[in-house]
C-alpha cells in the first residue's frame, strides 16, 4: 500500500502529533502491524510525531496499564479491552490530528476514536483522501 500526501495539505506548524486509527481486533497480527507501520512511516517522513497503537511500544504500554489496573483492583473484574480503550483515549487526547485508515468503518474502537476527535475539534485525515 503506497501512500502519498502530495494532494493533501498538511501543515507541520499546526500538526505535530498524529494518532493512527483503524481496525485492529483483539490480536495485533503482522498484517495489522504492517498497515499501521506504513501509515506511521508516511507521517514520520513528513516530520510528524506519530502514535501507532499497533506498534510494539504502544502495545507494551497497554499491557502494563492492564497489569497496573488488575493489581490496583484485585477483587474487581478488570477487562483488558476497557483498560486498553481508556489508555488509547488518553493517548489520542494528546494528539493534534487523527489519521483514519480505510478500514475504520469496521471497528468499534476506531469509530469511538473518530467521535472523540470530532467532539474535540481535532483535525481528521482520512486515508482515502490521501491520493
């Protein structure tokens, strides 16, 4: 999947950090990592800090957040997905823009991230607009 930003004006002065959003499902496999990594490279190449929720560093932070939550509330049922959503929402809130991969429509998490971005006035960039 070759991505290009030549027809989409991105302002490095106004957008410093972008969050990649798309369908991931419960298990982050190699195909998912690849599509997120390609988007990450596009923005890094253009001078942006990128939050890649499918990246290993982010996934490790989510695993740590889940462990902390389970340790803090040992008598409660702590759902991994719920903690991951909370962690991702916090991370998204620190971004200037969200980049919606083509498959976002088939992901409840990506739809929630898009709703948050809209509610907070965040810049929204759709992969299909990047031709």
